[in-house]
């Protein structure tokens, strides 16, 4: 049920045609959706890079001056990134860096489809069971959209409510979860999936502006997906309940 009720006061009507009858004040509130499962995709080893390998890639391009290389090295040491992070093929390839929209879409498909396959497997549900889909990616907004790519690939149902959020920066993930939660408070007995990712293929900076070099050292390839539900039958297996975002 989307609504929960609670009696907050009771008494006896003192006057009028209903005098002498019991009266109740009832507080009606919307139920909060549950988080059933959240997965984070770990790309395959073919995309894996160590810090040393990343610096070798940067140096090999021939586009960075020595101060820029030293700056990236210092940032890499301080970011807390491990030795097994991942970058898309177009960056780690032995060929010169030449990004294309096709390569960017391939990166998005790899991480989004992989995360969703794992999510559906762990939750033991079919993609057709999902009624709401929210995807966020600030740096890549192609046509057809990323959400449309997911709907078509996973053969989701035709009346699914799908949303594609872009250009919202680091707050995009929270905004997407909040949107999914609001939609679940309107649509009963439904599943909502939230997919969060960023795309590096078209956004690797090859100049020498120090401030613009930071994303090269901070962002890596990957995606996360979570399943939300307002079904009463899922209450026992849920991990968390969204009360405040």
C-alpha cells in the first residue's frame, strides 16, 4: 500500500447532529519505498590500469608538458585510487587518442548493461517487471538516449516510465534516487531502477591547463545500478528504506 494511517486523536462529538458519537483524527502518510539491491560494476581486466600504466599512457600521447605530467602524478598519489582502476579502450589503446561517438556509446553499453545484468540476476526479477527507469550521466547525452538504449537492449515493457538526466554533475545520483522515490509514491506496486554512470571516452583532456587535468586523475570507468520497490511483498528482503534524501 502507498498510504499508511495512524489514529492521532479520539473523542466524543459534543454538539450538533452527531453529538455523542465517537470521533477520530487520522493521520495519512505515504509509505517510503525500499532499496532492494545495489550493484557496482567492475569492468573486465582488459580495461584495467595501474597508476604507473596511466602515467605511461599520458606521457606516450606527447601532448602533455613535463609540469602537467608531474601534476597528474602528484594528484594520482593523493586521490586514493587503487592499482586496479579502469579506463575505456580508446584511452588505453596503443593507437593515438581519437574518440568517437560510437566508442562513447560502446563504453556506456559495456558498463550499464553489465551492471543491470548483475542487478536483475541478484534480485531474481525480469527487466519487464520494471515500471520506472532513471538514468544519469553528466558527460554523455546521445540520441537515442542512454535510457532508450537500456530499454531496447533489455526488452523492457512498452509503457515503462523512463527518464534520462544529464549535465547535473556530482549531485546527479542523489537527484535520480529522489526522482525514483517520488515516482514510487505515486505509482503503486512497482519497481524502479536507477543507473548512474559517467563517460570518459569523449572527455579525456589532453591539454596543459592544470585545473582541467583533475578529471583525468579522478574519474574512472564504471557504473552502478539499484532497484527500488514499494511492493509490500518485498519488505522482508529489502536492505534499506528511503525516508530522507
